[in-house]
């Protein structure tokens, strides 16, 4: 009875897509999820009269009339199961220490024009940036379609600039493009979404993310990200797949020559399968879920650096955004626009840098009339929370939350304190417990120079170190974020379907 062509472990964004792809290929698939809901981070929760989004600020590359994520959703058969709303502007970045306060629009032309208004003389370098980002996006589409088996001479011929910039950092390439400093600062506002400093962050990754945000605009499901997760679960059932909720996988079992032969569940049942797609960090899989892991794999896994640990505040406020003085949908607030310095500051608990969203500015009816919902997120670039003593935990949590809210009030002039009806706070401990992420990391492994997007895409074959086991999700080859996790599920699902067809 308990025999499947493939078992997907974890119903996060990556796992849901991998399961659909496998089912579309005709495979018999079981998806096991420890929680009683699908989605992982892609979910929502209620407090009083408010429904909070748990993570998504906006879904990039999903415009009204196109985008790679929209194409992916179309091919999965989920786009029309979801009610979408548009996001009004790209972002509002504020850094008072450097007199930086800029609100940037969607659309490449509008973005370049606006930048020229803020930074006269920036146009040429911005045009070159977007031309390069566009080539990177095309090169990635080619790499995806080839499942990582790329022809290097084809790459050099068709995507020469992609290959040329592949091993450089954001900082190096923006300098080479002779982009004025202030334009670099405004353009770099999204850096905290990837959580590596710009001197160490792969340019390819950053540029491909920026163009995916700016080019076609972005959208948000009205029912929060949970609506996407439910639509995907629904699609799995339509395709004849099974999802076992409240079911954790304890061990991935291996047999002859170390190949996968089954999955042991927390409740003691064993599932027979030759193929597993894990929506879990390799650190956890090789560290806790497999026996006799070869030293080479342990070393390769430990060589990676965990990305930022998350801290979020969710506020339900009893006044409208206008009454509170909130102008924009998506804010980035920094102490300094020098990401190297900001990264260092984000190692400590005093950190109040933040990406903060007011969903009402995109979707006014997301909360009862005359009220507002907001969510604030910051990252820790070190395990600062691991050093907090248990007896200090609650006070520390409240102190950090207060600092983030006060920072928002100070930088934007909004009035939040005194109008808070509901508050919920998530620390790295919450994320470690909720999703099983080491140290409460919310972005997988850091998008570094030597472990950035290009390296991971080109290393896809080498990264498959155990026969029958592939990874997807925020720690896999497309790195972290919603669209990346969906794409990794697409790649690993299709690759596993190929393995099954070839009888591997
Ligand atoms: C506060 C916050 C804000 C964010 N903002 C954005 C944003 O605006 N834009 C963006 O693109 N990204 C954002 N992200 C990142 C994004 O949410 C993640 O990159 C993405 O959701 C990761 O998907 P995943 O496939 O890795 O699954 P995860 O969400 O990590 O889910 C993994 C699932 O596996 C399950 N699981 C784990 N172990 C087992 C086991 N042993 N057995 C069974 N099930 C198991 C877990 O219960 C979970 O459901 C944010 C994240 C957070 C937390």
C-alpha cells in the first residue's frame, strides 16, 4: 500500500510545486507535511478582527499580463484559482542619515525616469543595468529549460555579458557601470530581500530579482499567500495526488550504494520510494534525517552560510492608513545605505533596519473599514537570538519590537503607538519551531559570491550527491524567496519525473 514513485517532504512553496510537476508527469506522489496546513511560510493567521499575511510582501514576476511566475502558475493550473490585486509602487526607501527618501515606481522606463529625477545623470548607467538584467533573465530561462545541462559555448555566444558578470558582486558591477552613488543606493534598496551585503552578493542574483520586480509589476493574492498554498493543494488533489498533513518525515532511508529506498515517518510508518524531493535545508536532511552520510557531503553542506534569521511584527491598528499617516505600501528603512555597514549592524539585537508593508495601500479592504494592518520584518546576520537567556526572552522580544515600531514612526512621521489593537511578534525561535529552520533562518543559505545563483545553477548536477534525493525550496538552487522557491520546485519536480521515466 505505502509505495509511491516519489515522496515530497514539506508542503512549502517548493514542495507544493514539485508535487504538482511530478503528478503532471503521471507519477504516483505522496506529499507529507508536518503542519496541519500547506504553505510553510506562505500562509496567514488571524488575531481578533485582522487576518495577517505571514511573509509575502508581493509576488514578483507576476504582472497583470505576463511574467515568468505567472507563466509557471498557468502551466501548473493554479492562476485562475486565486483572486489577485496589484501593488501600487515598487518601494519607498528611507535613510535619513544620508538624506535619502525615494519612492520608486514599477515599469523599467518609469523607474529610469524617476531615478533621473532623483539623480540627474543616472540614466545611461540605469539603462545599461536593465539591459544586463534582461540578458541575465534570458540566460536563466535557458538554464532552467536545460535542467542545468547547459552548453557553455551557447552560453558564451548568446549570453556573453551574463557569463562575464557571473562571478562579480553587485558593488563591483554597479561601479563598472559608472552608476552615481545615490542611484546605486536607491537601486540597492531590495538588498535586504536577499540578505547578503552588496560587496559579497552575486550581481546575477540581484539583477535578476530587481528586473523581476520592476519590469512587469507585481501582485498579491487577496486571500494572502495562503490562498496560493490552498490553490496548489487543491490542484494536487485534482491531479490525484495525496497530501498527508500532521505527518512529519523522520528519516530518509537509503539502501544499496547509498540510494534512497524509503521514508520513515514520525508515527513509525515506512513509505517505500526511490525518489524523494525535500523542501528542507540540506543541513537538516544530512544532519538529522539520514544515516551514514559520506564526509564529502557533510563538508559540502557545512561550507554554506545560513542567511538571515527573521524577526517580524504584525500590527492591527484601529485607524485608517490616512489617519495614521502611512503613505506607501512597501518601505525599506536603513541606518545607512552602505550595505556592508548595515550588514554588520544587523548582527546585533539593536538592529532596527526593516522592510515594512501596509497591505491596505494595495488592497484597501484587507482589514475592516477604518483599520490598518502592517507587518514589519528585520533580519539578523548572526545567531544573536541564540545568545538570549530564556528568562530574558519575552522582554527582549518586546524591546526589539518597540524599537522597530519607533523607528518606523521616526523615519516616516506616522503615528502607530496608541493605535495598536492587535500585536503579534515572531522571533527566530518562532521560525525555527514553525518551519524547522536552523537558527530561525528565513532565507535558506546566503546568496554569496561563491554560493550565488550562477554557481548553484551551474553546480546543479554536482549538488545531486545522493541517488534519488533532490532538494527544493528556499535553500535550493534558485535560492530564497517566493518565486525562487516555486522555480526550484519546478526544476526538481521535472528532474525527478525524468529520473522516474528513465527507471533510475
Ligand atoms: C517574515 C518573512 C517575510 C518574507 N518575505 C518575503 C517576500 O516578501 N518575498 C519573497 O519572495 N520571499 C519572502 N520570504 C521568504 C519566503 O517566504 C521563502 O523563501 C519561501 O516561502 C520558502 O519556501 P520553501 O519551499 O523553502 O518552504 P518553507 O516555507 O520553508 O516550508 C517548508 C515546509 O516543510 C515542512 N517540513 C519541514 N520539515 C519537515 C519534515 N521533516 N516532515 C514534513 N514536513 C516538514 C514545514 O512544516 C513547512 O511547511 C519571507 C519569509 C518570511 C518568514
